[in-house]
C-alpha cells in the first residue's frame, strides 16, 4: 500500500523536527560540557593556589615553632668602657668565673621585671668585646693585673668557660674593633623574634647613639645598662636604664689623678672658639686645639715607664684629650630638664576623682593626653593587708579591677577581696607605665599613664619607671572622651595575670 502525500509530508516534518531537536540537544550538551570543562580548570587552578597557601602556612608554622623553641636575651658589653669590678679582675681565673655568675644573676633579676613570666624560658647570651692587650696595660698601671702582655687573658678565658653562651671576645688592637663588633651584633639580633630583649652596656660612647636612635622608646626591646662614664645624652632615647653595681665599676679608673674611662673610650667635648666640633649621636667628636706643653710618654702608654710620677713627660692614655679651661663640662652640656616633684595635695586637687563618669569615659587634657583618676597612696596597714592576702593566693588583676577575666584557664584567685586590698592593687598596678602612654584610650587598661608618686623626681631609673612626660603632664581635664578598645591590650590590662607575682614589695616605691 502506497503512502499518501499527506503521510509522507507528515513523516518528513517529524523527521525534520526530530533532527532539529536532536541538534538542539547536542548543542546544549556541548554548552554543558564546556561549562563543566571550565569548572574543572578553575578547580585545578584553585587547588594549586590552595596547595601553595597551605605549604606557605605550614612553613610559617615551622618557622614560628622554631622561633618559640629557643628564646633568649642578649647582653652586649663594650669591655673597653665597662670594666668589671676590681675584686673580680684581681682574682684572675676565679674572678672571671665569679664575674660571669654575678652577671648572670643580675641579668636574671632584670629579665623578671622586663619579660615577666617569659623570663624563665629565656636563655642568656653575653658578648663582651674588648681590646685585651690595651685593657691589660690600663689595668696593669692600676695594679689590678700583672705587667705581662695580655695579663687579662686568664680572667677572660675563665669567663668564657663558666657559662655556655658567655663570650669575652678580643676585638684586637684596632681603634674601633669593639665598636664594629657590637654594632653588627646589635643589628643582627635587634629584630629577631627569638631574641626577646637586648641589654646594652655601651653608654659611655655617644657613637652608639646613631645605632640606638631608630629604637627610641622601644622599652620592650632594649634596656640600657648604666656604669662608669654613662653619658647623659642616652637618657633622651626614652629607654629604660638599669644598673649592675655588683658587676661593673661605677667610677672610672684614675691614673696620676686623671680619670681613665677605658681603652678606646671617646669622650665627647664641646665646640670652643677656634675649633670645629660636634656633639650628639652622629658619631663625631670635637678635637681639642690646645697642644701639650710637654711630650707624651710612649713608655707609659705601653705600661713600661719605670720613672712613674717622676717622669718628665706627660702620662696620658691613648685617645685621651687634654682639657682646656674654657671647655664646657659634659655635665653642663648634657644636663636634662629639672623636674619638680608634685605633692600629694597637688595631685589630689588636680586629678579627677573616681566616680560614675570615670567608669564610662576617659579624661584627657587640652593636649589630648590621657589622665588617670586620683589614686591615693596606701597606708602601711593597707599594704600589710594586701601582702597578707597575696601570700594566701595571688589575685587576678583583670577580674578584680574590671570584673571579668578572659582566660578560661586562669590560675589566679577570683574570690572576693576587701576594698582595702582592691585599692592597694589599683595603686600598685598604676605604678607600671602603659606602653601606649598618654595616647591610650582603653577603659580596660589599669596601668599608669602618669606618675602619681608624691614629690617624685626620678625619670626612667630605679626610683620610677615613668619617663619625663609622665611627670610633667598638664593635669587639667579638658574633656571626657569615649573609650576605644583594641584587641592587643597591655600586659596587665586585659590579661588575667597577677602582677603581684612579678612585683616584690621592694619594687613598689612610696614617698
């Protein structure tokens, strides 16, 4: 039976429709496959980036773990200017061992006040650089060692043997040998995370000023050590200054009535008429234009002059300049502004009292500097009550001062304390300066932003931790501002630690 024309046309249309539908399906399939291919390519690229980030993160973690593994503090000593105590040097080898032990003990005491609880984890690295030959001659002339060459060597060798990380290094006879070594060691460790702190003992030489100036005010990284010949200009760096009276000489050696600061010491002189000189932290020193009236004894400088005080030539040290009557003394040249201590009555009448407003806003003066509310000095009975409570259990500063503690594993006491103990705790905490100073705007910060010790005149010394600004702030409240809380609070402001574990009663000073 033959198909009709209408049937043929219908079948033709159906085939055409089916073909068109099949073509459309094929095109859609190609689009989907193309999109899928693009997704796979994007996924591969994303996976590659993820692997790179993961590898970098793991590398960072390994580095961080490595940096946390061996923390240490560095003690840099210019041995040409910072001389160990006389009884250490005279004892020879035994003195070197005892000097190293005493230095270690002194540094550990400083570490606990500087680093807090982290001090127990840190090792101590000491580097002493000196011209041993020249220093031996100086000490021999003062009767502290023998007259043989390098007579200080037994002391330095024993010093090296006594502690694992203690080195007394001979910087040779080059004039700037010690300076060069100390500068490079400082630059190497100053920004290293494993090096938690640097104790710098070279403040007899203003040439180190250019090295320390970039770290001005960084009290969390550097502490200056004060000894004989300490230059007052280093106080301008706004760095904490500590002393080690049981380790280093506090007065310069004297030869024929003249002070001898050290082997390569370079005293700063003031410019005078007819001479060109400069002072300050640029490493240059003025020269003295006066010529000596008598020739200089070379045998004295070598330590072998047999005439002593009867020698007709001048006995002066190498690099020692002769003073002139018109010279300005370093004490006059580098004197710091005088601070007049504020009485307790002055503080109580000018500082804002503690009230409801002080719990919600921050008082500032006309210069925008933060002011603390007045915190009266505790009585002796209150101090006894505070110390008795601390012996029972060390209280949590954050909890008792702010009412909350963010440390879920806090080991300090959260039980109630009396108002008397709370007032003493607030006073003790305020004796520690806030690292942000007068710019702090945190309501949770209970550290001090100015000195409230009556009649205090100490600046960055053992008597007071506050700098010059902390003693001279304008105490007039200009306005009250809203607090600004930050994530990285101060060590005693937002953490749950107890300050009583790091402050002994002897470190709290009262007028």
